[in-house]
C-alpha cells in the first residue's frame, strides 16, 4: 500500500496499527469550488491525491487524504503565515468547529475506488492574545488545518471533542481500518 501524503501524523497513525506501507507524497493545493461543501471538497482533494500517485503505481492500493477545519461554513486550511495562523486561532477561540477528513483508496489498474469522510466536533477554549502569540511562536500551527494540532502543544486549547480523536489528528482510523478490510489490505477477522 502507498500513502499519498507527506503528513507525519498520517504516517504515525498508520504505523501505529502495524501497517506496512510506502510514502509517496502528492502535494496539491486545491481551492474549494463555489457552493462546494466542506465534505465534498475534502473528498475531492483526497481522491485527486490518491489518483495522482495511483496513476504512477497502478497496481498498488493508494490512499489519499485531506483534512479541513470548518467554522460556520468557512473552510480553514493550513495557514499561509504567522498572521494567518493568529487570525484562524482568534476565529476558533471560544467556539465549536468541525474537523473533516476525506479519505480515498484507489487501485487504478483494477478501476477500484472507495472512500469516505470523517467528522469530529471540537470546542476550543477562549484564548488570550498572549496564548495565541505563544502558540504561534512554537511553530506548530504552520502545517495544520485550522492552525492547531490536538496531538501536540495545541492540546491545551481543546476544551472537548465529539467524535474520532484520530480524525482531528489527520485520519479517522476506525473508518480507515474498515476500508482496508473491505479492500483486503488487512485481515483482522
């Protein structure tokens, strides 16, 4: 199997379940289409990543994934710079949002494609400017949708979650394992 992602968090999650895989990143910068839902956007980008690598390795199973943070309909991707990261954190502070991960598994040579979407609700605590500044200074927000990492230093700001923790990290493992079982990648009865 091939993971079409450069995310160290996705690599760690898949390694944690004992899966053997290769990493071949598919870096795509996508913009949501007008009137496209966050679920549709995440699924579309995940599929494009899987197919970009799947066309190079048509006989392998290839997984693409994309995670976005959605606040009242606005999709928050990865921050462009420090000010963008601070702005996202200010928006999220004291509010609930949804983390959505689209994931798609393809085997191009056999015309196989399956996937899904994980959704987790998250509540961020109220944050002061000094907390936001401190967190941005750690450098952690810059490769994460919504500018925070629940599995790292950013855990201090997460008041609660409803749904899959691993989805917030970058891949809803329970759902992905079901997909791997359906594809015959793993056999855990």
